[in-house]
C-alpha cells in the first residue's frame, strides 16, 4: 500500500461512476489545497477518462480555493473522442462549490512532418546546484543561483530556473505528466516579483494578495518525472494587479518536453483583510 502522502496516493483516484472520481488531499499546514495538487489530479482524471490517448494540453481556470479537510470530486465530460484527438471538460468541486474547470486535449501522436525545439538556457547542472527545502519528502528541488523567494529586498531579472525531480513515481506516462503539473504551479508569481524591491513571496497573504487565475500546460515529448527536469521560468509582463509568466521544461540532456503559462493576481491586500502578525490571510 502506498504512503498516504505519496505521489501514488495523490494520483490514486476513487471511481464514483463513469468519468467521475474522488481525490484525497495531501497533508500539510496550509489552509487551502495547493493548486499543483489539483492540476495533478485533473491530469489523472483526464487520462483515465480517455486511456487510449496521450495528454497534449491542459488549460485550467481557478475559480475558488479548496479546503484540505474535504475530498475533491472530479467530473469529466467527454466532449469528443475520435481516432486522433479527444477533448474533455473536467470540473473539480467540493460539494456544490466549483473550484476549478479545465479543458484537456488528448491525442494519438503521429510521425514528424516538421520538427524544431528551443534549446535550454546555460545553467548549473543539478549536481552543482544547492538543494532547497520542500513541503514533501518525495520531491527534490534545486533553484539555480542565489535566488531567495522569501527576501523581498533581493532584486533580479524576472527569470528563475529550477531543477525538479520526484521520487516513487508510478510507471505510467500520465503520472509523470501529473507530477510536472504539480511542480508547475509554484514559481511564476515569484518570478514576476523578482525585479521589484520590497515585494516577495514572504509577503504573500500578509500584505500582498497573490493567486493563480489560469494556467495552460502543453506536453511535447515523453519524459520521466523521477529524472531531473529543468523548469526555466520567465515573466515578460506584470502590471495592473496582474502578472503573466511562462516556462519551458527540459530534460537534463537538453530535450524540450513541455511548456506552461500562467495568468496571476499580484495586488495589495487591503488593510482590513490583513492577518495578525504571525498569521496569513485566508485565500
């Protein structure tokens, strides 16, 4: 039996009916469910509902936060399932509370007519990059350079490169896609904050309101999430209370295997909504 807080357990959905599933939440101290967990479980539901095809892209809109003390329900609507493509709509709810809605495109890969791919940035390899503490023991994380997400006075370009690797990854390809989805949620807001002195992750839900509003993941090539992946983040725009960021994902030998983009909120938290010292605002 898998550990209650393992990747396999997170992706082991309980089938409630045809294309309907229940998912358990990872343990932790946060008052809300991590968006990456919801993305990972959405991938699991989509690939279970169209098992003959491979996930190509997932576009998710985050409607409301989810609480960790209640399981999630995932309902999949198969919009189309043909020989080459399948299109699904996935709703994630807690009771009658809609948390996210996603559109998934799955496909049967075909032979190349054309091919090109971006090259990875020149960064230190994972074995020469310092490890960073993470919230789960089955996730290895290394941030290139001296980037400190928690220091609001550290300023740098709107770029962050992260090496990611998971342990105990199930064998099926969709599990690696799901775990990359898990990893993809956490860095693009911090990337947008980097050029701005006095703004940083340490102030999120304290004096600054931040949240992911929408995310699109595109999967290009097969990969394994239990091997090192380089997540190269860049935020070309921030303003009007919003930020936009994108990332390319490379294997350690330089293959481009996935990309993702995010629309976020970054704005002042009104005085009346700010938590007491030592606390964080509810999101």
